[in-house]
């Protein structure tokens, strides 16, 4: 568990590992995050059809079946409310895993965007992956998601030239890969 003070005056922010009891709130953050961050980038009918209840059930199932190589983190505000979630694990190159680590997801509740929550989660993920001996962290981000791309660039990530299509509701949405060398 890490105690942090986020920017914009968010003090007492705490990052810890996710528990099974957190799955419903994490699902809410993930779905509301998608609906907010991807508006205009992903078909609106898809975003409108996302279900917090169904996502929470998938999270509970995944959480109880996942191996120990995937790490889910949550950020709590001073009152204990979960306001963000991040997940990292082995980088997937098709079906193969590499020596690199991948940030699979990072979402902040829309009411807490810009308060340092995402930065705190990313910092903790980077610190844990570095401590585990990984040399490089990779992630995928929607090509047209300028806000997320700027966030990652401020954190030392850069687009490495790799791109791949991501299909959502029959629409191809391009993603770009970002990379960062991890500190030792």
C-alpha cells in the first residue's frame, strides 16, 4: 500500500492491491471511464450498451481465476472510496508472453480525472514492475485519444511505431503502442 498526495489538492490518496470486494466499484469506474474517455472515438451505441453489472460479474470471475502474474491496483480517496483502477502483467505478443510488462488498463472515475489519481496508479505500477526486474513497460492506447496519449507522454512513455486495429461494434479503431524504459 502506498500513501500519496495527488495534484490538485487530493491528499490522502492511497494505492493498494484490489480485492474481490472491490470488483463492483472497479467495474463502475471502468464502464464510466470508457463512456467518458471514448465518447466520439468508439461507436456510441456500444458505449451506451455497456453494463456495470455484467462487467462486475466478469471482474469477479476473472479475479478468482487469474494467476499471480496480473496485478490489479485501486486508488482510494480519503474516505475509502475507490476512485481509480489499474492493471498490469506480462506483455502479450499474440499468445506468447515476453520479458516486458504491459499496462493493460488504467481508469479513473470521471469525477476524479485531473486530480492525480491516474498519475498515482501509473507511478505505483511502474515502481512495482521496476522492482520486479522488468526493463520495459508497454501499453496500447487509441490513436485518436489525445488526452490519454499526452498523459502517457508526460510520464515518460513514447509511441514506438507499432500500431494495430481494435474492432468495436464492427468499427475499426486504431491503437498505437507506447513504451517506457523502467528505472533500476
